[in-house]
C-alpha cells in the first residue's frame, strides 16, 4: 500500500478521543462524549452535535474517495448564478456587472 501524502491522515482505528483531537485542529472543540464514531466502508463517519457530521479516511482508498466526494460541491459552488443575474441585472436594466453572481 502507498503511503498517504504528509498533509493527509488515515485512521485505521478511530476513537471518539482521536476524532475530537483531529477536529480540534480545525477549531471544533468537542468532548468525546459528544461524538459517535461509525465505520463506513473505508471511511469513518463521526456524528457531531446538532445533526452535523465529519468524515475521516480509514485507508488510502477512503482518502481518495473522500477527495472525490468533496469535488462536486466545490465545483458546483463556483457556478455562476445566471438566473439571478438575469432577473436582478439584465431584466432590471442595470449596467452589466457580474460581481457577486458566482
């Protein structure tokens, strides 16, 4: 098996304590009692308070899969909001300016 890049982490085992320590690195401070860890194929689902979730890779394949699953929302988030532009700018007769419509 190939090693993960240095900036990535795979967790062959993941405890609530491990999940909380990893989440703390991005500013989310939780107690282990507040999370529930579930194995999902080659990934870990960590259930957080308020029906939120976090995903962690359990292997290199899990890391790749998480990376692929993140791409569509990022790509979709960069799409122009064309219909809102037409309604608010073009139909309103305002000067052309696409700022704020992406």
